[in-house]
C-alpha cells in the first residue's frame, strides 16, 4: 500500500470511528447524569454500558453516511483503485456462476437468458461462460432444471456457452458448491462472477466489473451492492424504495471507510479465480451445530481470507446495475434472517484466527453485532422498566438531618428527551443525507417518482420501519436465543414467490409478540409519572404486529401505492433492457415440474436421454449405498417412495438405464471434466 493510500485509509476511518466513539461518549456522559440522580446501583452501570455500546453502534452508519454523501458530492475517488478505460477490450475469460437450490426454474433461467441477451446486445457475450451449479434435492425441480437448461441451450445455439451441473452430495452447502466449481473448472477462467438464484445484472455492469478487475491486478474481489427489485407486496416495495434511496448512500459510506479492505456479500460480485482458489479454503468449525460444522455465512470469511493473503477487496456502489429480490413478507424475512443470524454468530470462532487483517475482524464483529444488537436493546428496555418500578416502590426522602428545607427530587425529563432526540437523529441521518442527495439530483428524484412523491414515500417508509421495529427486535432476539441454545437453522430453500396469507395465519405466527406487547402495555401504565408513556409506542407496535405482517404482505396494497406514485424505484420509471426482458420471460408460462419424476423420465424418451447424458457427463455416484439399495428395493416392489429416495434413484445411472430401453440421443454440452475446456485448478487448501 502506497503512502497516499495509507494516509487516506487512516483519515477516512478516523473520521468515521472517532466521530462515532465521541458521539457515544457524549451521549453516555449525559445518560450517566440522568442515572446518577438517585445514586448508583449495579443496574445503572449495566444500563450505561449497554447504552454506550448501542449508541456507538448506530453512530457508525450515521457518520459513515454523512462522510460518504459529502465525498460523493465532492467527486471523491479512492486512491489505489484504477478505473478501467471506457472501451478497454475484454481479453480475460469470465465464468458467470449461479448456485441454485430447489428454486423456481422458470425465473432462474429467465434471468440468465435476459443477462445473456443483454451481453449479446453489447457484442461481448462470447467472453462469458455461464454455469448453473445445482444443489437441488427435489427430484421434480431437478428434472425441471435439466429441461430448462436444454431448452435455453437450443435457443442460444453456439452463441454462448451455458453449462449445467448438479451435485449428488451437497457438501458444505453454497460455499462447497462454489469450491467444487473452482476445483473442477476454475483453472480455465481468470474471473468468476458469482450470482444468487434471484440475481440480475446489467451487461454494462458485468463488463465494467471485468475491466476493473483487469485494471487492478492486486484486487481479488469487487462487490457491487445489489438493490432490491421485482416485488409488488407492500413489505417488499418499501424495502425496494429504501434500497434505491437510502441503500446507495449507506453503501457509499461503507466504501468510504472500507477502501481496499472491503467485504463480500456472497453474490453480485466478481472474484479473481486464482486468488479464491489459493486463499479461500474454508475450515470446518469445531463442535456440533449450530456453532460448529460448515460455515453458513461464508462470504465475510472468504473476504477475510483474501485480505489475509494480501489481496484487495473493493466495493463499487457507483456502478449500479446489480439487483436481487427482497423477501415478500415479514414472515419470509424472518426465515432468511434466522439462517443469517446463525451464520454470523458462528463468526465468533473466526474472529481470533491468526493473520486476519484488523478490518476483517471489524467486519466479522459488526456482523455479529447486527444480530446481538436486538437482544441488547431488549435488555436495555427491560432494565429501564425494572428501574422505573424500583423508583415507584422507593419511599422518597424530602428532608435530610440538619436541613429544615425539603429536598425535591430532581427532574431529568428534559435530559431524557434530549437523549431520545439524539438517538432519533443518529437513526435518521442516513435517510436525511439520502433525501438531500436525491433532492439535489433532479434525474434521480424523477426516477423515484418526483420530489414530492419521494418525500412522501420516505415519510411512509420511516413510519413503517418504526412500526415494524419492535417486531424485528423480538424476532432477532429470539433467533439469538435459539442459536445460543443449540438450535440449528437447517438448510431450507428460500421462499421467493409472493402470495397473500390469511390474518389468522399472521395471528398464529406473531402470537408471542402480541402477548409481550399486552404485558408491556399493562406494565407501562403502572409506572410512575410520564415514564410509562415511553413504553406505550413499543407495546402498541408489538400488539399490531399480526395486522402489520398481514397487511404489508398484500400485493394489492403495494400495487395501490405504486399507482399513486409512492415507493417507486428507478427500475420501474426507466427500466433497463435486462429488467424488462427478465420480466417478459418471467411472465411466460413455464412447464411445471413433473408430479412423478421417475414416471416422467420413464415415459418421455427425450427427457430420459437428456437426464442419462447428464449423469454420464458428471460421473458422480450415489453417496449412500445402503439408502440406494433400500430405494431400489422399494421401487422394484412398487412401494411409495420419499422425495429423497426418488432423488437417489434418479442419480443412479443403473436405475435410469432400466427405466427405459436405451435409445440413441445426441448428448448436449454439459459440465464434466471431459466436456469443459478448462484444466483443473489447484485444490482449495
């Protein structure tokens, strides 16, 4: 790192973190004066410590957003990161890899087709090879993937290479899927652009990512933060709007202080294959799940390992053209966050690992705190409630010996109100900075619905986020407790499809929130003076959680607001080609996965030939011989088969051969060591 880069890193990080710590210190000092009015108790000390930590936690993104926003307005560019020439030729080979796991096949291959057509529009599609890396366990979805891949291959002809591979054994989940790709075929590629199953990227962004990687030989990873698009429910639309307006400012703030010690979000990023292969072998954490075993949130750890090896990791929020789909409801959000919570808490075992860069440890700790913050807030609120009851039960002493005049209790209401105001300012600074930027940028304001509508949308977003915050706090607190008690999240496919659900289902799902809210409301009314009023909004939000969860999941509500110019995003006002094309392809009626996978293969000569050719090319054997023998026996007797047994039989070449008399069929281009042109890369360490 050069002198200028070191100086920039020190100044940028000092600006953000010293300002955040100073803010926390000032707030903690003011809070200490409030607590000291009636003397110090152990509970006061605990509350002060939690308050200081949480204030610092919300101050970091506030100051980072402020610094990042000012830097963007000033045209700041990080030292040591070279921008590529606008028309630089693409000389490097890039693999675009999409791991999938029991996904909506039509949407997956529709997004791939849209991206390929977008690259063809620029005339650079031949510089990219596409890989669908399946870990699917549902036999029906597996066959649907094979058919969708074959159909898209026929439509593409020889214009673009599109490969498909399904693993027989899902070792180490998504990280193992990518490691398997790198080990088998990564040696033939300079770069690897990693997508998620719901990812979409503009061709201009993909090309620029390749050019920037080529222009920065010390960079191993460039992350382009994905923005949420494509959903219609109110819950999704307010997330999409927040990401389009506030997310860009938050990402710029992160880029400002992270510089070349950035982080990896797991997808919508480009990696240098040689660096990944040589640095990112993930260990098995010691002990049983949920703390041990395979690392769930592998992305943070892989970024840390790349930095340990001396590679740079950059975030480029200015590129845009990077998208994903948000969870359509609060319930779906909770399912996803439960898995992320477990993965982030696992990082506690990685933080002390030898040789990690200091900032990599900071990223890991911040990831852990993103979930621990919720139970800390809960403890803080519970402690305040307990302190209030202690004061209510205490007998005030108005006279002290030797003093004939009464001593009235000091009022700290004004100090408490100022602290509350400071907390609100810190929470809303990123939104305020983003709003100012949009108001100054006429083009951005127009793409967000116009200055009036974006302002109204932001106010509604703040109201919704505030109403949902108590439920989020309880959900994350429950997740942390579950993980610490040893409950494993498992590996379930994400629910990406939208759909309303009855209010009764929301009441069942959020019954605990309602019960806690009612108890809190009763407790708040028993507190002395005005203290109870501070807890009533929190109690009200919890009681309303089922109604909020049900209403925000409704597509009709989101569509109604959209027609009135609210929660609009640029991709709706001026949709790029790839977004329009992906939407068109998603609207096409895709063939449904077969109800009887084995019967479908036996009764369809073309499908049988396709499936058989893929098994021959991949060459993996069934992992569990005893389970396979049992499945064969049940199939021979005509006994009902479980989904796992159907998948085992479809992965068994001998069984597939017996399903139908051998027929000649042209083998399509599939991923295998023999068909892929690429030599093997070094095995991951």
